[in-house]
C-alpha cells in the first residue's frame, strides 16, 4: 500500500511529502496524525537540521481535508473532536524543534492552508492558489486559533475578506500580503530553492530558532478563546450536511442558514 505521507532524510534535510495525488493530496485523518507524529518526534541532536513539507502530483500542496470523512459526524462531540485534532496537528507543526518550510505548488486550501500557515517559512510557485472556500463549499468554520494564526500572517481584514468571498489568493497577492516570502517560476525551481533555504536556516543557531518559534507561539496562545459553540453551530447544521453532499456530488449547495 502506498504511503499517504512520505518522509526522506537527505543530508540533514527531512523531506515530508503529502502523497495522494489522485485526490490533490486531500488530507485523511491518518495523514494529519502522521504529520503530527513526525513533528512531535523530530530529533534535536543535529541529525536533522530542517524540514521541507510539500505535495506530490504537480497540482496541489494539499487540497484540504478529505470530505468523505465528515459523513461520519453525528454528534456535537464529533465536531469538537475534529477541530481539537486539527488544533493539535497545527500545534505539533509549530512546536517542531526544527525550522519548517512549506514549499507550495498548486492548490493549498483548507487544512493544507492551515498546515502551511503553521510552518515557519512559506515559499511558492506561480501556480499557488491559497484559501479557505468553506463559505461556498461546506458551510463549516475555522477554529478561533486557526483564524488567529492566519490573522497574524496576513491580517484579520484579509482573512475576513477571503473567507467571506471564498476566493483563492494567487502567487503575486500572496507575496505582497506576506503570506509567502518568495515566488518561484515553476515546481522544479521551487524545490531547488526549498533545498537552498533549508540548508541556510539549518545552519543557524538551533537554540535561537527554537526560542523564537516558541516565544511567537506563546504570544498567540495567550489569547485563546472558547469557540466550541461556534464550531457546533456550523458542523451540526443542516447547511453543513447539504454543503458536504453537494460538494461530493459536484453540485451547488442551497444554503438555508440552519
């Protein structure tokens, strides 16, 4: 069976790759868990100096959570458990003791966008399409911590606008907004630059990098809020079921606001 996430260590750089090209690397719960495990168990003895995360298939970094999994949601606790799981994954990425680089080619949406946002550095090819089109597709919501992370990157006004309009940010806008630090002409150039960047940041003082990462994470964690009522109101709604089934059937949902 083909691994849904691969990881390969080359000269001190760990290359982590989402590997479901037939689904544009849509993320299964197992993939989320594997990514969290990789980040949580990363050695800090110098054998690994940096991590590069990317997607295979030439079309996507990761196109969000595999929506077929949502069909099993029946209770409010299912919704809360899902968002808690995602929060733990994103925190594991942030807490990784090594510098993490998201090398983004193609679609980077939903959960894929959240993972990229949790990395230390993001670079992209000109094919980038980044966003959270949930107001058009599923009718669910992002957890407050996830919104705070995105707001820290590109500002609350931009986050609100792209979610309200369900539009995707392309490469030039992502660069000007500070979402990515560089745009490369194609996937080959992107991965070559990812290697150069990983080697550079991997040569820096590791304690300085770790302290900076953790201090920034703590700054944001200090403002955590209870958003359980908001999560339940969306995931347990008739609209969420309608949106999920419409998306899977490649139809347009009819929202009722309930």
